[in-house]
């Protein structure tokens, strides 16, 4: 009985504590990764939206320049 008690104190308890600590850290890291993914996706969507708006604005400027050029040629 004394051997089992010693094994529990010096082997199983520290291993169990270490496994529990790793599990807690992994859950924390998983949450952080999920938050970073969502943030990255939101930033990417905002960037894509801004690029689309810039393309449309440039297209409108070129159309306006073309109409001015056509008016000057007449």
C-alpha cells in the first residue's frame, strides 16, 4: 500500500497536473487562433472592399477623362 501511495504522489499526480496544464494552455491557444482568424478574415474583406471601391473610382475618372477628350476633339 505504501508503494502505491508513493507512486501516486511522485508519478501520477505530477503527470496529471502536467497534462491538465497542457490542456488548459491548448484551449487558450485555440481560442486565440480562432480570434486571429476571424480578425484576419475581417481585415481581408475590408481590404477587398476598399480595393473594389478604388477600382470603381479609377474607372469613373477614366470615363470622365474619355468624355472630356471626346468633347475637346469635337
